[in-house]
C-alpha cells in the first residue's frame, strides 16, 4: 500500500475522531489483502516481465563493472526478500472495514483530496 494512502487515512481518522471528548480506540488497517490482494503468481509475473525487459540480447560478455553491479543488486534482493519474507508468506487477512466506514463518512471532495481507497491500486 502506498505510504500516501496510509498518511491520508491517518489524517481522515484524526479529522473524524480528533475532537471527541472521550475517544474510543479505533484501529484502521490500511491493507489490500482482503479487497485487492496481490497473489504470488502476480509477483512472479511482474518479476518475469521486468527480467525480460532487461535481459542480455546480443550475447556479449559482461564487463567487471556490470558483474559487480549485478552482485550488488543480488545482495540487495536477498536482503529485501529476507526482510519481506513474513509478509509474502503470511496467510492472514487484514480487515479494512473501519477504513471503508471512514470512506463512507467522507464527502466526495474529501475523497478526491485524500485518496484512501485501496481498490484503486493497480
């Protein structure tokens, strides 16, 4: 989920609950897992398309600089995958019902100014 949607949701929640004398605990999951999930096959497809766009076409040997750059990118990908492993393989779903209710309470102008609809993520 893009960080601007998280910030927009936080601002909308503050606008709704910030002035209450006795505010209740409200949890807002800004998540797409239950409404607009990203499957592992989609991730694989995007990686495949990206790799096809950058594959070596002419069969020329790689320079030492290119090899070092590839090694750095691989190291980055290893660290990235280790960091995000729990999220990729997590089987749970985060309910964003409170965010949907918050969207329902927003005016059309507020919805345009503060985009929080995760179904619009492509």
